[in-house]
């Protein structure tokens, strides 16, 4: 089975609760990345992401940080968003964009112990455009794969790790 097919199969393995437009169910230990809906915080979008995390070799080891290169789909499997460096997200029509403040990211180790971290990110207010003008929080949850190998690497070597994730975009005033 090819890597893209494995990524799509991984999306199907996500708990059914994550497939609904309702707020995601999280383990008790993930309290720090939880978002509670209230009068000023509401779930706006839920996307399924498929892509890769790109790692660079630094002094013989894979960098701790990575650059995402992914596409996000709505629940009808329609391509909606491109996700890249920043981290940033932009609609495929180019009319909407948003960046997260990476330094404010709250990490939660993936419960499977092998996939990239789950994240809670604050949006950079100055970057919010179009459909994302009211989005203040972005979560990356239910990740599948995406980590760099534990093996040594050579200078200037790049590793692209396929991954899947669910992305939740929250309105936050």
C-alpha cells in the first residue's frame, strides 16, 4: 500500500466522534489543548488533513521542528485549504488566509506514542483574512504518523514524513 493510501486509511481509523461538527472529544490528560465552546468561542470548521511534515538534517540528527505541506478537506472530501510554512492556511481560491503564532503552540503528545503532537494554536490576528477573519484558535488533533525517523542523517538531507490529522478552526473574539 502506498504512503498516501496509508494516510487515507489512517483517517478512517479516527474515532467516530471526530467525524462530526461537534467539538472533539479529548483524553482527560489533554486538558491544556481543549477548547470549550461558549458565547464567544464556537467551532467554525472541521477539516481532514493529508500531507507531509518536512524535516531537515541538523548536525547528524533530524530537526525537532518541521514544515507542513498538506491539503485539508471538508467532510464531503472537497479540497478546501492548503497548509504550509508558518504555520499557515489558505483557501484554494486564495481569498482567505490565516497564520498561527507558532511560539504560542501548546503541544500534547499523540496518545498512540508514534505520531506527531496534537496542537492548540492561537491565530495571528493581523493575518486573518476572508473566511478566517473571526478564527482565533486552531487545533491539530487525531494525528497519524508524521514524525522523522530516529536514525541519523547526513548534512542537507531532507525527510518527508506522510501524516494525517483533523484540524478544528474556532471562532474566538
